[in-house]
C-alpha cells in the first residue's frame, strides 16, 4: 500500500470519530432532554453552541495548519475535543451542557480544513476529489454508526457513558497520528521515490509559510464558495442536529426508531464515494471549471425539492426514503465543493476551506437555533424544512457561478 493511502486511512478514521462525537448529542438528545428537563428552545441553543464555536475557529485553525503543519495541529484539535466530549458525560444542567458543547466545538474546529491541507500536500491534483470523497464518506459512516452504537450503549450504561467512551477513542487516534504522520511526503522515511514522483507537488515549502491574506480576502471565487457553503450548511446541520428528533415526531416511532436515522448516512457514504470518482472523471472530460460547478448546482437543486417533499409527506416509509434520497444526493456534491475550494486556495487551502467551513457552521447555527424557536412557537417540526429548502436552492445558484481556476496562487490552478 502506498504511504499516501495510509495517510488517507488515518484521515478517514479521524472523520469517523468526528461524526460519532458530533452525532452523539443528537442521537442521545431525546434522553438527555428528559433527564435534564430541557425545553426545545434550550435544546436548540445547546446544539448551536457547538456550531457557533466551531464556526468561529475554523479559519484560524486551518491557517495554523497551513503555517505550522497539520501534524501538530490535528493532534491538538483531536486531544482538545476528546477531553470536552468526555466532560459532556458529567454535565448536570443547561449551562454546563451548553458550555461543554461550546468548548468541544472550539477544539474540534479545523479538523476538515486541516484534512484538506493534508490532501493538498500528499495527493496529486487528479486524486484530490476522490480523496475528499473518501474522507467525507468516512464521516457519513460515523454518522451511520452513531445510532447503532449509541442506542444500545445508552440502554445498557446510560447516555453519559457514551461520551466517556467516545472521548477515549479520540485520544487514541491522536496518539497514532502523532507517531505516524509527517507534514511533508519527502520527510517520511517509508515513502518511495516512485511515490514522490507520483505526488509531484511543489505547492508547499518547508517551514512556516506566509499566507497571502490580501489575495485571500480579495478572491471573488472564494467568497462565492463561502456564501454558497453557508447556505448549504442549513441543510447539512438539520441532519446532524434536529433530524433524529424530527424523525421521531414525524413517524410517531419510539426511541428504537432512531436506528432508522442511520440510513441517510449510509446513503451519504455511497454519495461521497461515487461523487468523488465522478467529479475527477468529469473534470478530466469537461474541464474542472465546468465539472466542479455543475455537480453541486444540480445536486443541491434536487435536495431542495426533496426537503419540501419531506415536510409534506406522511408515514414511516416515505419519511425514511425521502430523507435517505435527500442526504445521499446532497452528499454527492461534497467532494466537488471541497476540491473546488482546495483548487482556489492553492497553498492556503487549509485557510480557504476553513473559511468555507466557517460559513457552513454559520448556516448550521442559524438552522439549529431557528428550528428550536419555530417548534417552540408553532409546534411544527415540518415548517422549518421549507426555509432550509430555500437556502439550499440559493446555494445551488451560487455554486453554478464559481470558477475554480481563479486560484490565489500565482500559477493557474491544476484543479
């Protein structure tokens, strides 16, 4: 196995742990709300505390990885978030839980931008979309595992034990990453000269790199991606936060029905893996500019239609099928969106994707808070989906206008 594929395997494991930790609060949410006597409005703020902190620190964490290397930065990120994941299990009320989730979000910020930075350094341009697809597919696998793992552990040991176990898993990953990973392929004694020739990237210089902040802030292509991803974030964070609660209210099932909420994430695995392959192939055939803007635009337009259908449908089968379809189609476009941002960012790909992911978290913050207020005021778990569908449609329109060849590097983007 090539060394870069081992690195990708570690990034995949990271992505699984990230989403297990993210989804734990959503899956265990109904039990936590009952145990701690939390109202829907309070629960919306608890969910959004993570999103707010994560969004605020995404770009700084990505920039630190670009400047100092992803080896130390990802070690810090995973150690921090794992400690606060474990502390979540000791919370006894609203303010403690909101605080733990805020600091968890602060610590975990930058995980995906730094993973994108690793891919930019370790993979040739022709493999980056499928590599991003693998990382995001692994995240969806973590989301799929969350109900399967959390529901039985919660029934056996209680919801608090779930967070203690997940915190330990994160610490283990950080130890392995620190021992195994090197910031630059040429520094890894296990890599061959043949593989170095395959990677053949000169985009990153050793040592602390100066970031082109003037070009970053003036990049119209980057700001379009940022805005589009912010609108998309409303839909993704519906699935990451309110979806299990919405599903129970929509279908009338008991807590065991939460196991069905793993199915959309299984579709997300397939969507990301196939989306990465299709993105690379269409980029080779059509050119990157056309391929990487068309895939997100088409997929997100279809997702908007599906969200409206989810709000109007009735029955367990319809709710399950539509939620799976919507999430799978939406995730099909993720490798293209991230490959697009990496191409635009060039040497500052961690910073650029951090800015993009910050916008996604901002959309998620809006979604999680607004969802709770709408439910509190109207009693409807379906009405917020219409607003989310509108935001996704706006995202599709913006993505359709992005030109990934407008790189911030001095040379044209090899995207």
